C-alpha cells in the first residue's frame, strides 16, 4: 500500500457570504477542518476615494470620508476635519469641541454595538444582535436630530459643525445614557458570561503583543492583547485630556490574553467608558458659542503635508494630506485601521477550524468600506 | 385504529356490501393521509409559532400583515415557494439531488405511524413501537448525506459530513436513555409506556409530594435521563445550539444551500416534523403522554389553585423587575381555577386523559426547543462531539445502571 | 528624542544615504533618504535602544505633479519611547525601485502592495508583490497624475470622466 494521498482543499469564502462583514473574499487552504493558510482578497469595494479627493475641494471631501467607514462616519469626518484644521492652524470654539467629542463617542458606542452584536451573530447567538441594534436605534435617533441623517452625516465640517444641535438634544442624550448601563449589563448576562460563547471565543485566535504591533493592529484589537496604546491618551487631540475615562485592556479573564474573547470584552467595556465621556461632556457643554464661526471662507491650507491620526472605533485612523496651497489637495491618503487589522488574520488564524476563523474575523471588527476605500 | 375506522365504514348501509379487506385498505389509506395532513398542518402552525416566539424574544413583533396578526404568513410563504423555478446545478448528481429531500421527509413522517396521540388515536399499535421510531428516524442521515453530496458544492458537503457525524454520535446516548425507560416498563410498546404512567404517586418514590406517576418523577436517574434525552434530541434534529450543519453564518445553509423552491420547503417541513417527533417522544416517554396530570376532579381544582398561586408570585416578580403587569398567566389560571371549582364537569373533563394533554405537553417541549434556539450560541463541531461522547454517553450509561439499582431499592424488581 | 536629533544620528551612521532634513512645509519633520537603503535604516531605527521604532503607522506612495519623481513616505512611532520620525524617499518615474521593509514591519506588506498597485513602485525584497485593491490584470497605475485609463477592460468600456 502506498502512502495515503491527503490533499489540501482550497475553500473559498466568497465575496458574498453572511459572515464576512462586507465583500471580502477569504481563500482558505484547509486540511479537513483545520485551516493551514488564509489569504484575504480585497478590493471588491474599491471606489477610488483617494483619486476623487485629488479633484475635490477640501470641504467637498467630508461626505466621502464618512462613506469609507460607514459604521463610524462621525469618527472619519472628525479625523479629517482635525487634520485640515491643524494644517491651517484653526482655533475652534469650545462648544464645537465639546459637541464633536459627544458625537465621536456616541459613534463609538454605536459602532461597538454593531461589532458586539455581529460577533454574537457569527457564533450563532442571534438574539443579542437584535438587542444591540435596539440601542443603536436610539443613538441613530440622536444623530438624526442633530444632522438629519442616520448613517452618513456630512456634519463635522472643517472649522466647525454643519448646524448646531436642536433644543431637546441634550435631554434626550441624558435619557439614553441613563438606560445604557443597564443594557450593557444585559449583554453581559446573555452573551459575555454564556458558557457556550466562552467556549467559542476564549483561547481562539490568540494575538501576542509583538504580532499585533508588527502587523500594525490598532484599537480594541490591540488593546485586547494587553498593549496600552490609545491615541486619545498617547497623543491627546481635541479636548480629550479634560475627561476622566479608563482605557480597558484585555486581561485574559476567560482564557489567554489576546484571544477573541478579550477583543470582544474590550469593546463591551469601551462602550461604558464612552458613555462616561459623553456624560462628562454634556455636563461641561458651554451654552454659548456659534458652531459655524470658525469655518473659514476659503479652505486653502498652506503648502505642506501632515499625517494626523485619531482613535476610530476600529483603531488608528490616519490622514496623510499633501497640499500645494490650492483649494484641492495634491494627495489624500486615509490610513484605515481595518486595513492593517485584517492583514493579521493569516498569522492568527492558522491552525484553527473554519468556525474559529469566522469567530476571529468577527473579533477583529472590520468594515470593508474603509479597507478598500 | 385502522380496524375501528374500517368497522365504522362498514357500518354504513350503503357500503355494507364492501369486502372487509377493501374497507381495511381504504381506512389504511385514510389514516396515512391523515398523518401526512397532520404533519403538514403542524409545520404550518409551527413555522408561524417559531416566528412569533423568536420575534417576541427579540423585542419585535414578527409577521403582522398577512392575515390577522400574521397568521396567514406561512401560507403565503408556501405559495411563494411552490411557484419558484426548480434549479438543479449543472454538475449535480440528478438522481440523488431529487431523491435526497424526499428521503428525509418520508423517514420523518413514517415514524408518526407508531405515535399514540391519545388512548384510541394510534395508527399502528406495534409491540416494538419505540424501536421502530428510533430506527426509522435514523434514516434521515442518509437523506442528509445524499443531499450534501449531490449538490456538487464543497460547502454543502462539509455541512452534510458534519451533520452525519453529529446525528450518528448522538444516537447512542439517546438510545441508551430510552433503554433506561424501557427497563422500567418492560415493553417497547409506546401505548404501554404511557399506560404505565397513570395515577398519582410520590416524587422519586419516597418524597411525599403528590405528583402524577410520570417517569420523569420516577427516580432522580430518570429525571436526569429526561434532560440527557432532550439535549441529545436537540442535536439529532440539528437545532441550535447544535445547528452546525445549517450554520447560517458559516456555510450559508450547509447541506441545504443548493436547494430552492419546493425542495427547500421539503427540508423545512422535515425539520419541523423531526422537532415534533422528538417532542412527542419526550412527552410519551417521560411526561406521561396523553395522561392527565390530575387524577380526578378534586385534583384538578387543587392543582389549578396551586398554579394560580404560582402565577400570582410570578406576576409580582415580573412587576418588580420590569414595572409591568403580566396579566395573561395570572388571568388565565384564575379563570380556569374558578371554572374548575364552580363546574365539576369541567374539572372532570380536565382530569380525563386525551389528545388535549398530549398536545399541551408536546407544545411546551417545542416551545422549549425554540427558546434554546434563540438564546444560545452555536457549539463548534468538535465541542459538539465532546459533549456527545464524553458527557452524554457516560451520563446515559450511569443512568441505566442507576435505574436498575433504584428499582431494586424500591422493590419494583427482585433479583 | 526630537526628530532633529534622530536625523543627526542617522546622518552620522549612514552618511550620504541620508539626503536632507525637511522641517518647513510639513507638520511632521521628515528625513529624506536614499531609496535603496530604506530597509537598513528602518531596521536600525527599530533595533537601536535609543529609538525603538516598533510601529510603522503609515506607508504611502506619492506623486507630486506627474513629471517629477515618485516618492514613498514612512511614518514611524515608538510605543515605548513615544517619539516619532518620518522618512521620505524619492525614486525615478521610469523605473521606481525602493527597498522593501515588509520583512521588518509586517504591516508594510499590504501597504507596499497598495503603493505598487496605485503607483507602480517596485519594492525589492517584498515577499509577494502583487496588486491588492485592483484586479490582477488591470493596466496602469491610477493614482499617478499622468494616468490615462485604457479604452477597454476585459471587453467593458471605461467611461471617461468629463
């Protein structure tokens, strides 16, 4: 008898798939159920954002940035606005800064709700997903009150905001915050502590801090491995240095540090922290202030370049802008966090089963819109 | 029952000239058709029930537009499925592709021939009823593997293989658990098993709480066996947390991916038929089948009074937790209690066995299955296997031995 | 350490491979370096204890105007010492070649593929340099300022932007 010829199977988790969080293609080489190599193929959602930006005036680019990371549009617009403002040296009124922080943190909560719910969905728990979206609806109502849109806002403009918040916004936000902590306790009951969920997520896809840093992983995925890097603390931008909040780190409570459960749990804890920040910002919100007063008549940053980064719900969102003094940028590159986060999947996904690869992908929380731009 | 029906047909003057064998054949056909109709109706009701139950658990409403409260939704879905294009993938194995879904459905439906719906409604009173049900329902594996293979799709094949491994592994603890019950009764006849659970007795033979003589209260071992069986049966019918073969988020739809239209409807039908079958078996073997929980009309009155008190406590609990008044359990049990005290005839009817109690029990088990589905995440394949071989199998073996020891201790058997 | 000091040290170590220091005209002080020795410099910056640049934040290609040289920019950060440095290298348009840092910082793997995809810059030493965002058989490098799209792609007409 010759040796049994066991071949590796090449399995394609195609661009259309319920669990790949967008149009992502994963080429899996598997030996039975165990995956030996993962090759992500991206570009299905490439809309040449960077080429468009070279033909658009600076203020016209703002809606485009939201469409890249469509689950955290406020964060994308905020980062872009701050990058251009730094190039031009614009000083913002206090009210604008506080409102921007409120919207950025509410957006962080909304984005993490999707991440947490979708992760539960990937491992088969359908009900927590619906519960998370119930809270997210409340946040989207707040965004609609302020900007008129639920998902893609065009609200955080260079030098200010598109409009001021309507009366009743502050009360409604307080109402939302009062109920929110109870809801997070509910999610912890139904998902975080569930034995089956722990078995599906703990010790799966362990990412050591070295691997995370060299692959450029940032955000909750990096902090899940225990690395204490949060750009709101390392390079405080806007007025984040005035708020009192913790940066949750993965501690391996249910398994090893850096497993999928840690990345998931960091997101759950970050939601509570963001709620804290929003509450402090609402308490300190200055009543006076014109949100449009600092918007320059013509946006023509002086000749030069800048790389500015901010903490998006997914990680470090960076804008590399090169200007030659005209009202159209020469180069605009968006360094998207999910791009680097996805690149690590081959390293941490090898040797696991197909079901685990799905869980690992869910714990990395990617959005194809910002990977492909 | 076939004989009864045949006699009834022959009792008509017009038809008295019919040969008895023809009457027998006719009634056979009618009973078979009735069983199939029951399965189909059952699927329609259960699909609606599942959608409503899952919706209410997820803070939404479910189907509301088609018919009052969405009751005609399933009919609309069935009509839609019937008019879909029948697509067979080009490289698929045509024969197996067509036959696969039918094998699964037929295997599920045929087992209903041995299920006693009440003391008289039983299609085929077989001495080996339990054995028949368990063995025929295993043919489902064949159908699943056929469908997965014939789809010419790696993902379908994965789903089919996982499903085959899962079902075959869980057959063993399920079978051994059922043997523990057979050891108590001494017969595989399902009707005998139910009749042995009549009357009232103590909890676990010695604790003096008056409970019906159902096998779940017979001994701690059979109590455990009921849950082992329920878990194993959930795995047998591929429901969450064991629905890896149809894992929506991983394999699109597993072995059912390539089937559309009517063929998919057959899969769906057989899934609910299987779920109902499993619920029937739990009700028959552990919960006393069509036996009423109340021995006589006094038992009904006292029993429902106790239920009302429990419902009152539950309403208080709900009130403190959510601030809302939960009216239905309390109101319903109060009405029934008052009716039972005022109208002894009603109480006697409640205390009598029959199809009503059977369906009540089956309905609660199915509700529990749905509850599991929408609460728990999915187990991974190897974790599933671990639960079957390393947890359920030893437990079921311990059960078997424990039941024998228990029966010796309580004097039911002598060595 | 400030960028000025880091530049001084690099200059001392690598001599004329470090070309100049740009402080005006950029918010991130940049050291312009020779393309073929980028990898050695990045390794040095990573391993040396005074620098410990273990995080490559961003790697981008750039085309200033459609005629002059292409450039690649590297934004580095140290998670331990919390300081920054930016490196920039220029390379010819006709035959763009830059040493790859993909084996030093694994995140550069995908970033360099993107620069290759959109600018056509060849990164020597890259494990698997192929297109990442566009199709494998796409012709041309779209983000270059002198890019003219082809007429057809796989039989489909490419519409001209007015």
